[in-house]
């Protein structure tokens, strides 16, 4: 998904975020229809390409568009958390429903044909509703960049150093997002494998536990804005970094499956809160005119971190080292905490205070 993101930043500037979002959803719908009809390797490859283009278009427009509609930083944090909460809740519901659809509606080309069609229909309906109901405003309201509010234009002589400072800030944020992608890729794609071979759990218990963890993701997304409002961004960041590092380190120890399951659920809540806070605070701190660029940098950074970690974790698990991914994830979270504390925290605070 990283490679289409690089050129979509130019497209979103031309067509607008709302058009980009709707187009991405309709492309995803087309790809699922193609998946439903296709059986050849060429058709599947084309469907996967269209899917990548569609999802990248959504990722590179959705959050910026939501933030564009918000009037304050508090609204941005709440809107992002609500977006992710609904996403995780219905992801769990869709996963559960997808397990039964092939039995209820067996397809003609493959067993999953009508499951693809139902998923595509949901995306098409969502895209159409967004196109009809979302406002087409390009204004940011009371959270506009400071130079627009005050009417003071920056001096031309300082434009180049200022731009260099902005790119440095975006690169630091991208490094933080890379760390987030790495910590996700090291564990999340392989939890079913770890549960099966480390604890000899059967498939039914694994699916039930992972479905339940989706509910804890939902809880984390819902409570995050209230925690930030009470503690503030800096204290919440520090607590969540240390909390996640501690829990994931415990999961590397030898323990009964029941204790591990409890740690897995509470880790899901903390992990979701940290990643939601990171995404929302970073995007809030970026100036409106730089958000499309940062969205691309964020997508590429997270994809690279995720891919690298997943590739490495696959080799580790193939050697039956089921505790090592948790140790490496804990080390990666510690590295992310160091990056945040030493390089990002002060700049993030200054940016957010300047836009409050």
C-alpha cells in the first residue's frame, strides 16, 4: 500500500479530500466485485491492485477530511477516537458475519463469492452516502493556521528555513509512526499462531479470544479522549508508553494460557489508546497545508515498519521462539518512548499550544 501513496498526494490537492475518499471507497467496491467474479491469477492480481489504490486513497484522505470539519483540537481527538471505535467494533462484527456468509450464501465461482459481493455493497453504499451527505467545505474554521487568522504574512526571507523546519518535524513524526507500525507488525499478525503453538489452544477458543479483543480495542478508542482531557497529552503519552512496555514484557514470561489471555486483552486496550493518541496528536500538530503530505509520509512509514517487523517475526516464529517477539516489541516501544521524549515531545507541545 506504500507505493501508490507517494503520488496520491498530488491528486488529493487537485480533486479534494472528499472526492478522494469517495473515489477510494468506490475503487474498493470495484475490486471486491472483481474478486467475486475472478478465478484466474490475472484477474486476482488486477483486483488486488485496484484494492490497494482504493484503500490508499481512503487512508490518505479520511483523517484529514474529518479534521478539516472540526473546529478545535479537542474535537479532532474525539472525532478520531470515535472513528476508530466504530471501525474496530464493526470490524469484529464483520469478521463474525464473514465466517457464516459462505455457508448461508455459497457462491458460483468460489465459496466466498457472495461474501465479496456483500462487502463490496457495503463499501459502495458507504461511498455514496459520504458523497451525498458530507459537506464540501474547504474551510477549517476556528482551527485555521495562525498566519491566516492574524492576517500576518511570513517574511519571504524566512520561508526556506521555516520549510526546512517543517520537513524536519514531519520526519520526526514519521519516525514515531514507523515505530508504531513495527510494534504492530511484530505481534498482531501472528497472535493466532502464538496462541495455537505456544499454548496449544484450539481454533474455536482462538477465534473467540481474538473477537473479544476487538471489543477491548473499542473500549480503548472510546475512553482515550476522556483520559487526554483529564491528564493532558504529555502525561497520557508517557503513561501509555510505559504501560504497553510493561504489559508486553510480562507476556514474554512463562504463564498459563488464561493469564496470557487476560494480558492480551488489556494490552489491546492500551495499544489502541497509544496508537490513536499518536495518530490524532501528530495530525493535529501538523499545519493544515501540510496534512496531505504528512498523511502520505505516515502511510509509507507505518507500512515499512509493519513489513519489516512481520518479515522478521515470521523467521522468529518459524524457529519456535514464541517469547522473543514480545521481548523485541517491548524494546521497540522503549525506543519509541525515547524518540518521543528526546525529539518529539517538546516540538509537539509547542505546535499543539500554538493551534489551541
